[in-house]
């Protein structure tokens, strides 16, 4: 497997749920108001690492990631993410204290696009051992 690296903005589902309405309104203008965590995302053979998650990096092993999906939800819907498929958040279910993670990887502000679809496929293959 080739190592992969990108830049993300993200939040846990709990953080999005707790977001105040003012922050959600600001999220219409910029997703950075909702997704307060940011850094690099790196996928290697043995770990997925999110730098800048809390006081350090969040390290996930394949068995830590319980699900991978891309969809608009009540926490992050089309109104915030744009109408295009490329605006769907990458949602990782985890069995860690971080819980469910919402990520926007290599997001282009004006185009409302991400590389989430590509990352979802790679992370799914990584979880499966391939």
C-alpha cells in the first residue's frame, strides 16, 4: 500500500451536535467555523494519523475504524456541505473515545469539493487489509 497524505478539517459527531446555532450559521459561510480541528491526515500501512486532534495526534489502527461512509446527515447536511456529491463529509466510525469523526479532506473553499470519496475508498481497502 502506498502511503497517502492530505490536509483535513474535522470534528467529532459530539462536537457538531454541541455546536451552537451561531456557529452553525457561521458554517454556512465557512466550514472552518464548524470543523474546529485541523491538520494533516496520513495513511500508512499500520495507522491512520490525524495531526492536530486535541493535544497531539489521533492515531487509528485498522481495527479502530468500525465504519467508513460519505453522506449528508442531520449534523452536516446539504445546506452546509453543498449540493454536489464531492461535498459529502467523510464519516469514520471508531471504537475510540473520539467517537464518530466527520472529516473534509483537501477541501476547496470556493468549489465546495473535497477528496473524501478517494479517501473513503482507500481507508476501506486499508481496513480490509488490502
